[in-house]
């Protein structure tokens, strides 16, 4: 890099504008790799679009950005930590642990020194030439870049803050009664004797206990029962009211925490003077934070020694961005798979040098159509692959005393050489963009995120390959066909349907053990060897469940015991009769993902059950017996009812519908659940509801698919344009939207399943079985699988607590071991350690997701 005080292009600097409030300034990290401002060369921030890029001699990200964009001026930013000055004298006790709800933003100028330099790349295209400009422009542009709040920092500040808003029920609250309630300490639930966890109905003043909460806080759900009886939706938790007018307000109609703008007035109706109140109980947000902070996985071996951190290619941790462990576990698992490594890195991690650059990544950087790499999913996937697999960032932190402190990172034992961990904030923002849940900082379900990520990757790949076969894409290794056979018990005719799946969800039977009762289940003998409950989760009062084998769970879904009787409207003219449904594999995937559904509804809250699931010997699965064979000779098919004219409303089982409504679910949600599960019964529909309670369209009625005759209304132009941008024709887009009643996500799936349909109304593709797309996967035998990874969860609900991943890694750079037993690695956010045999054995039984590789 050359240095000069003069620049023939300096006159153009006065035309540069500082960033707007709405613009993201990528000054902390390169948008194409994880080199950051703490490195020796710092980060160059473009003064036109505020993209951040590194000066690495092998990757040339800044130079590439200059050549592609034509933007010539950058501000180089380097950050150097200041030496910490202790305010405590010798012998003084350390301060107590911070327990605030939100993370107060620390001032960077107190912790770091920033060195900034202006550079002109027109003068020196190889490394940029340092230039001196006038004082006014220097201050204006430097302050604009340095004082803006980066997207990464915004995520950290908001990490533990829950977004709570008002609703129609709090804004339009009508109070029917007035009077005073008993003083603090004398009040109790109107239906039981509980004196804590009390909720005051703001409509009539009734007191009821809440639902049982984390930390042993009791509750019998009488406040909810009051709502079910009276339909009075809004209540406030006594003991959380502060003199400033804050309190826990909950709306049962919305089933969410809310804000009551007129809370002071509403409380005065019942004789409560807010100014005189004192907070005596933890709020729901405090309980959630305390719960998430407490859930961690032990980093010590069975003998109490610390687990050994590992470093190198393929062993790079991901820093917690705030409730992002669900994402980290899924990402680590995906990039441990060879096809993902080859697709986004060009090779496996073994033997990789720091100078290696993926050829496909380099080619994409040259031709990327997005103006900013932060907006390109392909760029972010290449960035993740380089960060996780290269080993460049997998090293012990050089200076623990001056290392940047992360308020969201797990507590680190002294003198343990942990790595700092990568922060995939750009990837998280891009993948979650527009999604009601994954765009937030709340904890999410790892299995739901896995499915969402596959959908996002497939959409992007289809859009950019413009209809070219996607069989080589790594997302296809999870896809398989699930065969559903339905037989009418009156005419004995059958119907076969094959659905494309990525995850096989298995119900796990729950049998609670009484105190002192021995476990006589599948792993009874094995359980005595270790602590079956996840580390640090056992204790008095903890429920114990009989262990079951993974094969039992598979049999309950795919075996003879999985045959299900249901009421059915026979298209063969038999009327409403009984039918038998049986599911089996139509094809097997290369990578089989099993999702263990171990939860039940307790006080209307999905609660996880720690049921031990025992895997087969050597973690090997043999699935040959679960392969279906389609229509057999001698079987008669039921007539296809999809060609009937005119749209019709989907029918639901009235008995199952009434059962779900009696549980308190809205009618629309109940109908949607029954339709989505094929009227398989109230129990199956309830499980579906539990998994989809947070879906934004849960209360939007599902309509019957169109008849394909073109009589449906014209789809909105913006939806057609959205699908056209993905490479489909306007005719295809319109037909897909008509067939799926305007649901874009279902329309994309329909298009993938009908690739030969031109979209014309007379197209035979929709009715011709010969042109029907074959299901993904393979039906070849034998179907043998071995466990590659498993994702474990600790906490009472899949939407709280903590996720980690255990991955079986090949012996190589990161796993330099002498035997084949120590090949399991624990990825716990930024901590990557060699897992001990005991913890692997115990946590496998309580895993939430299992990932098997086909042999």
C-alpha cells in the first residue's frame, strides 16, 4: 500500500455522503469472509455503499469490490483494545454477577482505540493509496462511519429484549367491575390457596394463579380457566408492578405478552396505586432469561477434568448472537457433510492451507449479481464454509485479558484456551429476512430452522440455475419419498400417495415412571451405567420415563403397528366408512434426519419430555423392512377425486374437530390442523398444532386446491412476479398460484413437483401419471445408515433452553487422536471440544434430532 498526502481524485471526496440511519455500515467484519477490524490490516469500508471488505492477499475482497462497483474511496478501520484498568484495590471482592434484563451498550471508545485512514483505489488498484484530505471532510465522513450503529452491534444490544406490543384487547379493554383486592400477602387464588404467581383479570378483578413456570414457581392454571369461562382476555401479574407503571400483562386471546398503555388507570379501578407498588416477583422476561442462562452443557468429563478444546480445519466455533444456538447447531451439522463441503468450499477440510481459496467461491465473487455481498445468500454460504472449514479462525484467543468481551457468550473457565468464535450475523439476518420468527432474537426450534434453511437454499438455487436440474445441490441429500397407502375397508380398493420429505418425525411413546420404579424399557441395563438425564438436569421431583428403542419409534410410524384406522369418505361410492392408512419409505435419502417428537401439552404449553431413546448397536440403522412397494398386482385403485369440477371446501372429521375445540384451540386452527394431517385424528392434529402455534397463517383458513380449469381468480401481479424472478414462466406461476389458492410457499413446492407443466390450461402434465416427477432418493437395498451427528436440547421447551451439536468427525487435522473412540466432537456455540464417551452415550438418548449417513 503506497502512501501519499496528495491525490488527483481528492476533489471527488467532497461529494461523498455519510451513511443514512437506514443503511448498514459493515465496518466490523468483511462481508465475504470473517476477517475483521481487529486483524493486522483492518477492514476497508466503502465510502459509497459502506460495504466492508478485507485486504487479504489471497482473497482480494476489497480490490474485487472496487473493480465490480467502481467505488474508489474507502476508510480503513483498525481496532486496538486498550489496556484494562482495574478499579478494585488489592483484596477487594469482585462485583456481583450482572443480572439485568437488557445488555447495556458499552462505549467502544472506553474499550478500544480506532485507527482510521482514507484510501484511494484509483491511485493504487493493488492495495489502495493512503491519502490525506481536508479536516472538515475527514471528520464528517469518519464520524458518519464510526458513530453509526452496525447491524452486528444492534443484534447484541437487542439480544435479550423481548418485543412486546399492545393489542386490540388491551387498547379496547372494557372494565365491568370495580372494587379493591386484598393487600399484598393476603391475596390468594380464587380457586386454590396459592399466594404467588397471581394474575389479576383487568375486566372483572378476579384473581387466578398462573401456569407453572421454570424455577419451581407453582401454578394450576386457574387464570387461564377463568378466561375460558368468561372470555376476559387481559390480566396482569401481581408482584411485577413497578412504580414506573411497568408490569407483566398477558392477553389470553392473543396467547402472548402485551402492553397496556392505560395500565395505571385500569389498576386504579381495583384500588391499586401504582406509585406505591414494589416489585416482589420475577417478570416473565426475567424468568426466560434466567432459564436460558442456566441451560448449558457440561464441559467437564466424567472424572471432573475439563474437556479438551480442539482447533483446526473443520473445528471452528460460532459465537452466540443471542438465542442463536439453534442456528449454530444446524449450521455445524450441515457443514460436516461432504456434499455441503464440496459445494461451498470445493473440498473437505483435511489438509487445507490458510492460503486456499475455493475456486467456485472466487468465480462467484467475480460474477455475483447482487450489489452487496451481505445481500447474497451464495456469498454468505461461501463465507460460512471458509470460516468453518479453513481453520483460519479456529485458534486459541491470543490475549484473554484484552479479548473483546461478549455479553452473550457462555462463561469461560479461567485459563482455558477457547476460541473467540465466528459471528454469522449477516447470514442470520439474510436467512431470517421476512420470516415472522427467524427474523427475531427469540429462541427457535432447531428442526423448524433446518427445514426453513433448506427451503431458502432451494429457492435461491432454483432462481439462479434457471430451471437446471438441482440434483447436484446438497439440499437434495435429505429428500426422500414417503409412501402413504390408504385402503377402504368396504370395497378394499387402495390409493397410494408419495410425499416428498426432508425430515422423518417420530412420535416417542411416553410412560412416566413412579418414584422408585425400575426402568424395564429398551435401555434398562445400559441406563444403570450412566446418568441418563442430561448433565446438570437431574434433581428431586424430576420426572423419569421408560426408555424406548429407536426401532420401536420407527415401527410405530412405518411398521405393522403403525397402521392407523380412520373414518373416510370413499370415492368408490361406499360412503363414510373405515379405512386403514399405512406409511412406509418410497425411497431412501442419502442423509436421513430423524426428529424425535418428545413433548406434550401441559397447561396449554408445549413441554419437552426427557424420554431416553436407545439407538441400535454401533449406532447403525437397517431400514430394508420399511420400504414400500407401491401398487401391487391384484390391487384395485380408488378413483381419483381431483378431477371433479369446481372448487370445494376441504372436509374435516367433525368428532375430531369438536375434541380440538374443547381443548380451547380456535376453530380455524383446528380445521387447518385436521386438513394438514389428512384427518388422521385429534391426537395427530394436536401435535401438528403444537408445532405450528407460532405460524403467522395458523388462523387463515386452508381452501381446497383449484380444479385447474382456469376458473380461479387471477393471482396478484406481485406474487406472479415473485415466482417469475425464480425462473418460472408467467403461465407456470399463475397456474401454481391458482392450484394453491395464492399461497406462494405452496406454489413453489407445486412447481417443483410439476416441472413439466407449462402452465397452459390444457397441459396434460397435471393429470398424466407418466409425467409425474419421480420422488427424490433411491429405493436400492440394503438401506444401512450410521449416525453422523445429533443435536441435543436442554430445557423444558423447544422454544427455550439451549442447543448443542455432537458430530462424528473423521480423524484429521482437528481430530489428531490415536484411537477410533474419541471421534465425537461437541460444538457448544464458540466452544469446540473433544466429547468424552460417557456424555456422548448419555446425550444420544435424549437427542432432539438424529442425522444418519447412508453407508
